[in-house]
C-alpha cells in the first residue's frame, strides 16, 4: 500500500501556481516529558508548483496524552500544528528534497508536530498544583497548613523577609 503522505509532484514542478490538495495519516510515536503521542498523525494541505520545486502548506494533528506538571492530573487532547516546506531538487538543511518525482510530507509534518508539544503542560489556567508538604491537590482541597515549622533549618531566614 502506498503512503498517502508521499505525493507525486511531476506535473507541478516548474508550473507556478498549479495547486493540488492532499491528505493522509501515518502512525507516530513521540514523547516529551509529560506528553505522549502514540497514534496516527493526520496531515492535510496543498502542494503548489514553483519554478524550482513545490511549496507545501499543511496542517497536522494527533491525539496525545498529557500529565499536568503542577497537579499531576492526566487527560487526553489533540496536538495541532501548521507548517510550510519547500521541496527542491537539492536537499535543504533538513535533507528534504524531491526524490524520483515525489515528495514525502511526513518528515516536515512530524517535525512541526514535535515542535508543538508543550514542554510543561498545565491542565487549566490557574492550576494551584500540589501542597509541597502533604501532597494534597490544592485545586480540590485547600490545605490548612502544617503547624509550626520553627524546627526547620530555614526558619531563621523567615525573619529576613517578614515586614
């Protein structure tokens, strides 16, 4: 079966403004700290002919699993990105080029998807996180404190900052 993200562009090269739409999907496996993508990425866009190659404009999305860096709650959502890539006969700095009158959009799409993964996902705006002493989720149950910490080695520093 032919990869739908490998596109025959022989009729587009050297034909400025000739346009063709495409779409397809491909399995991906990405992981960055608290985000995991283990599902097909879906890519759609247009291929436009240029004098020396083709220009591809695309949107890419994939379902992902997130873990909040503040409160550790987990949820599923989508990672979405868009990109533009020029393919010519000579490889660009990433090695993308026209090969045997075809282009493979999966590489640039995977690059954009990986770059759009959040480094520190947060479940919601204003997430309060966990209590550093007891680990209670402060979004659900406000922590009432943990008594006197005068025996802490840092207790003497408290007087430096209190008015």
